[in-house]
């Protein structure tokens, strides 16, 4: 039928910040794990769109005066039909 497809790829970044207090690092770890689980092992999001997530990882940001922070990154790819 002359239609083709091409592969799209990129990455998603989710930033997580928590107050810099006694519970801060524990809370940060818990929230980062929630985000990581949302992407790990996902082969499709939505009905038939075929997004694949890979290399889910965390990049901790140094604390500033008030917050601890971390970025959760996940590479993705999908095939787009023309």
C-alpha cells in the first residue's frame, strides 16, 4: 500500500524534589522508586501505540538550601506509521 514507518526515540525526565529535612532522603528514595517502577518493563502505553521504555535510571542532584532532588530518566522508542 506504499505506507512505511520510521522509528522515533528520545528520553523522558521526571524531576523529584523533597524538603531538606530528616525524612528528606528517605522520602526521595521512595518517590524515585515509584517513578522507576512506572517505566520499568513497560512495553506499551495506551492502546496499541507500542512505546518501549529502556535504561531507567536515576541521576541524583546535589541538595540546595531547601531541597534534595533527583532526576529519573528513561529512554523510549516507538515506530510511527506514515
